[in-house]
C-alpha cells in the first residue's frame, strides 16, 4: 500500500478501506497521537500473523511528515522477507544499506514524484506489552 503509485495518505487509506482482508480499527494507544492531523488504522491476518497498518501525518514536519507503518505481531525474524523488501524499496527509488545489526535494514532516496523518503525494516522491536513485532516504517 505505502509505496504504490506514489500515493498520498488519503489514497492509501481509500485503498485499504476497500481492500479485502483489511478491517478499519481504532488508532492504537501505544502510538502517540500528538501533533497529527490524519490518523487511520487497520488490521488483517496474513499467513497466520496479525498485521496492523497505521497511517499518520505530522503537519509541523516540513519534510517526510507522512508515515505509513506496517507491523506484524509475532515473527521474530524477517529474513524470509528480506529480499522482497529490498526489491520493493529499489523499485520505489529507495536505495538500501544493511546496518551492522542483524535485525535492521534501512533504505532512503526519492520517490518517482520527487518526495524524499526513508524506510526502516526492523524486527524484535520491544514495543507495547513486550510483544515482538516486525515493523516496516516508511516516511515520505
């Protein structure tokens, strides 16, 4: 959703609303809602994992104020998805670099419409309730 057709948050939200398998839900309390003028959330189950999709916009940020966050509850290792992630980032115009941490990958660059973007794929994130998440965070 996040990188298709250089979409705005509103366009991403509209696609999620009509996409089968995604259900709109309340924005989670473990993610700050301070200074946001747009917030939407959905959940889905894919290959037995619970996925959560969050969209938010920070109007006070001059650059990269839009955030698309996809997190999966449970998978302790993203390596089976690593090549797919790198391919999708490259296709969107983001060059990646592996970080010397086995559970982190970063990509950055410009989208086709010229917007600067950063993406981080992180796993084993100690977030709310000590759950293990695999998180894809894209800012543009």
